[in-house]
């Protein structure tokens, strides 16, 4: 049985982590990514990134560095020591 949950929320302006309560009733986007293997791989990685960016644009969040910022957050949270 696998139990894992990485629920984090980040401010757009400075990518600082903020308190995460519950997405329902609030504004924002999320995705669930399946991380597996050694070295770590994310299943359908490019599709997740495209969908996240498309969802951000629906919320009128437009920033030149969206993809770079998303990748930075993912790399920060993928720790080789975590299982």
C-alpha cells in the first residue's frame, strides 16, 4: 500500500509556500502526479505541465516564466531521499 500526499500551495508573486487548507471553495489549480521509479519519473509529465499552464491562463494568470516556475517548484519538492 502506498500512502503519499504532498499538498502545498504557493503564492504567484514570489513562489513562497503558503498555508494549504482545502482547494474547494478557494481559487487555484492543482494536479495529481504519479511519481515512480529510480531515478524518479513523473507519469505523463509534459501533459501535466501543459494542463497546469492552460488552467492558469483560464484564471487570467499570465506570466512569462510560468513553466520555469512550475519546474522549479517540482524540483524543490522532489527529494531523492523521499520515497
